[in-house]
């Protein structure tokens, strides 16, 4: 269902961009898991808007949308941008942010 919603909101060009992001060298990218504090069932369009609003990351770079029991997690693949990195780290309150490199995830 989320994929269908996502396909309605994001153009075909954006989908090819996502594939490019995934294929690009792992070292150039960081993976951000962003808990935007929303409940299950929120629309993909709203998730994309929130991702852009909270992090300043282009929604076209959103790689995966996962809905957990209590919240909506948005995984965003983006260029390693120190400003974005700092903005994510400074987010407080209900917006809990897990920042990890793809390399560290592979080592696990």
C-alpha cells in the first residue's frame, strides 16, 4: 500500500534517481533512519514532506519507507552533507534520529 502511495507521489525520474543512489559507491552515502513521530497508517506523501521539512533532504532520495508498530521510520540515503548531519543530530523531542553509515551496518 505504501509503495502504491509513493508511486503516485513521486515521478518516474525520482525512482531512477533512487536506483542510482543505491548503486553508487557505499562510501559516498550515509543512511539516516528518521523517526518522524507519526503513527502507523500515515500517507507516504506526508512522510516525504516531513522528511524534507525535518532534514532538508530531497524526498526524491528517499530509499525505503518502513512502518513499525509505534512509529513511521523513513530511511533516507543522501550524500554525506555535514550540515544535514548536524541538523539531524540537533533534532530533539519525539523526533528520535538514528544516524549510521552503510559501512557500519555492513560490519554488523
